C-alpha cells in the first residue's frame, strides 16, 4: 500500500501543471517580444540608401518587365485567354531571371572563396540581407 502512496506523491499536482504552463507562456511571450525587437532593428537597418542593394532584380530588368506586364494587362479585355498565357510566360521569365540573379551572386562568392580570396564581412552581410529580404517576401505572398 505504501508503494501506491509513493506513486501519487511523485505525480504532479494540478497546481504544478498550471505553474509549468504559466512559465512556458511567459517564456514564449518573452521570445515573441525579443523577435519583435529584432524585427524593429531589421526595419531600422533597412534604410532608403540600402534599398538598391536589397532589390531582388536589377533596375534594367525591372524596367523591361513592367511595360511588358502593362501591355499584357491592357490586352486582357480583347484577348483574355492570350493575356493569361502571356502573363504566365512573363511570370516564368521573371522567376527565371530571379533565380539567375541569385545563382550569379552565389557563384561570385564561391569564386572568391575558391581562389582563396577573403570575402569581406560587409559582402557577406549584404548577401545575407538579400537572402533575408527575399525569404521574408516569399513568406508574405
């Protein structure tokens, strides 16, 4: 019979479970506040003069793609099926160019590393920020 009492004493009480749950909620809440502070710092870090380095596509590519989209959109009224087909092709082209831009940037870094070159922390910071911006934008879609 004493073994049975020892088992009950080893089990957590409702108060123990509630205390553990409240501690976990406080931990999660603090982690959330920390993440909020990090996001605020990220937003402050991205100044207007840094915007160009964070663009996903070069200006000349954007300048080429925007008018193509405008033409496709304008043609929708008269030829909706063809406009959708062209929109699909344009989006595929934009995604291909984006993938190429990231592959080129990665290849440049890898070339420097392969030659034994020392990639500066600033170059890595800019590359990392581009990846972070791209990832954040993907998650917003």
